[in-house]
């Protein structure tokens, strides 16, 4: 048996690795400055981050594959990073002996195939960049990005999975994916879907077993996505909007569940009283479209719907269905909120990173079957009620968003509290808010309370049968498996693709 590595030998090994990476990629694309590496190793969660040893910024799959070989041979962890919008430690290294792969230089749109209706992009392309390029051609991907799409990359989103724009009809990001190019832990480059066919192109996902599915929602546990092919649709010609107010959440959820089953809304999201207050603070008016009696005007919860149609007739027919579903207990409101959001789907990120007064925002979510939605909402309400005194004592505000992705219903509670924003958030928000809120003091005590409450709520959702996207290193995954053979199969896939366990260790609970 050889002698254990000494601190000095480990340092020499790290120096050799960094030098080799610089020779391969150029010195300016291998970052070792401690403050910059710490910044890029930090996500939006409230957990302490472990900084990587270095960050590299390759500009091609071939250079990335060579870099991966060098890193793996040194025994360092390989951690892919997209736009940095993770709340679940998706790209936060588990150990300092890791190299973070910043993929944002690989951001080209490689092919827009309007004949066969697909688009291929590099993993570092943002959703905003892709949306605008396709918009000029009268095209769109079915799912077309998260609210953070100004920064969120296509590769990062496919790794974590996500819902929002287009999800009412077209489900999550993974459901719009046709094929991938992936660099494995040994530097091998693999392709999935019909893009792997020697005489074909990337028009078809299920060419034999669905290998694409192995690498979607894997949070980088199985490989690094370098190229992504997504389906295309014609851009809708008409978009209509509607908003409704409800006194009780149960009534709003009943309408929302009906709409999910009708399959008519591109987006449909519900706000609780806190969210409504935030919207009013941003200048939106939550008022009935028509005069109603005082007894009928109790609005605590609001529902916002967008309908995409390929002609006005189909859009108006869908709007009539929406109104009918919301007629029982709902008051139609001015629809400025969904209209404004849809007009600028990837506007500034302040409203999705912070509360209206500069509070930190930390969400947790659960995907539920439609039949369990009301019970899950009741459990959420009961949880917040049981914690009312603790929340009051620490000045913590709560809210929750409801929406659906096809027939999967999502409940996303959030916690708000005043705390130091940190360099990552400060760098993303507009200068005027940076100046206004940059001096908010750190509050580690309240932060630890929020972290504990969030974990409690996560575990409550888990016990109520919730699934999650953005599993990363936060949501329970191995614990969810009711069949040990399923988990064993995943472990075997991990061992086959990553025998040294260097590819984003800890993602999905795999090592």
C-alpha cells in the first residue's frame, strides 16, 4: 500500500492540474481568484457554500472533454454550472477539491430547423437569447423558459428541470427536449435521440430506449450537457389573458384544477394575499373588471391565466372555457398582471430574487397529482398556522404560489426575511436597488430558522407524496424510492458512467 498523500503533494497536484487546464483553455478562462471562485460556487440557497479549487470556462465540447479527462485523472470533482439560479445546491461543490465548469461561453444557437421543427443550442445559451432568436422567425419552443430566463441557461434548466412559460400546455423543460450531446466523466462524448443516427438528424427523441431521459433532471450527476435539441412550434398568433379573484383558496384551487384538466391555458398561476400585496406594491391594480356588490368583492386569492392561440377564434373559445371554470366563486379582475408578465417574460430578476422591500426570498415546492392538491394546500396552511408565533417573533413573512404543468399541480411556498443579500444577488439586481438594499445587515439567527422551517415543509410535502424538480442536493430522492431495485439501477448507471464518482458528487444523493 502506498503512503497517503501529504498536504504538499496534494498542493503540487493541484498546481499541476491548474497549469494543465491553463495550457488547454488559456489562462483567462481558468479562474483561481478566491473571491471570484467563491462567488461562482455560491447558489441562491441560504446554506454555507464550499468553494471549488478553480472555475474553468471552455468554449467547445472538445475542449471540455479534454478538461474533464484532466480533472478526473487528478481525482477532483467535476461540477457543471449554468446561469446560477439554483436554490438547491445544484452546482455547489461538496468538497474544495473540485473544479467548477462554467458553461456560459458555450452559448451559440447552432441550428434552427424550421422544416423538421427543432432547434439545437449549446448548453450555455440563455432562454431569453433563444426566445428572441426564435421570435424573429415566428417560432417558439413549447416550454420556453423559467422566469429567470434572462440568466438561466438551457443546459442548467434541463439538468434541474423546470416549469413556467408554456408549461400549462407543454409540461416541463425536459418534455420539450428531443436529444442531447453529453460529455461523460471519462471525456467521452455521447449523443442521444435520433441525433445519434449516422444518417439522420435530431428530429426524434425515442430512437430506441430513451437515453435522453437519463440526462434530463439529473442535476449533472451523469454527465455534462453540451448541446441540447428542443422541439419547435409556430409562435402563437394570439394571446389572451384573464385574472380572477377568490375569497377562499379552496375555491381558487377548484377552478385551477378544472383548468388543468381542460388543457386550455399556457400559464395559470395563483397568488395568495402576500403575493397580491407584492403585486400592488409594484403598481398593479387588483380590481374587478366590472362593478360588483360589496358582499361579493372579497378578494384574498387571485388566479392569472394566459391563453395562446394560433387564431383569434381558438383563443376566444379557450377564454370562454376559462371563464366558465372560474365562474363559481370567482370575480373577474383587471388582467394587467398576466399581460405584463407575458409581454416581458424575461424581465428583471429583482421580483423573483427578493421581496418588495428587499427581503431575501427562499422557496420550496412540491409536485402533486390533481387529486391531492387540496389536501396539500390545507397541509401548507396548517403548517404556517402552527408556526405563526415563531414566524412573528423573527419577522418572517410567508406566501405561496400555485400553478400546474399539464396535469401536475405545483405548490411553491416561500419565506421572506431581512438578511444580507450577498454579492451574488447584489450583482444581479438593478443598480438602484443595489444601492437601496446593499447595506441590509446579516441575520444568521433568522436565516437558520428559515432553513429549518423550509426543511420541515419539504419533509411534510415528501410525506404527502410530493415529487420535485430541481432535486439537486436538497430534495429527498433515494428515500422516495419504494423499490430498492430502482435505486440500485440508478446506482449502477452512475457507476457505469462515472466509476470514480467525480461527476457532481452528491447530486441526486449519488456518489
